[in-house]
C-alpha cells in the first residue's frame, strides 16, 4: 500500500485550461519518515510511548488471533546510549 502526493498545474491558456495531475508514489515508510508526527515519532518521549504501545497492541492482537491468553512483559532501561525497551 502506497501513499500518493498530487500536484496540479495549468497546462493551457486561460479559457481553455485543462488540469493535469502528477502523482508521486511513496512507500508507507517513506511517507512516515517525512511526517513523523503522524506516526507519533516527533519527540523522544512520544516515540518511546508509541513504540511500547505498538508492542503491546501487536502482542494482544497476535494472542487474540491464536486464541490464547496474552502474556506481555516489558522492561524499559535508560542507559548512556538512550533507552532500551525489552519485550
């Protein structure tokens, strides 16, 4: 699934203008790399929250799909190089 960006421009003189559209395809990774705030990665605190939330949601979804009770353990450590999330 790709996201598209459209740009319109006039290609004919006034009165007979016809609109054309240039479409640029992008992968979801490229789109969200450019728009980090939409994905929840626009600051370190929000990035950590979004990462942990995604781990938990994905774990719960997988357990539900398999028909088993979920067991999720998350440990967060702050170190010299940043934060480590262990799932």
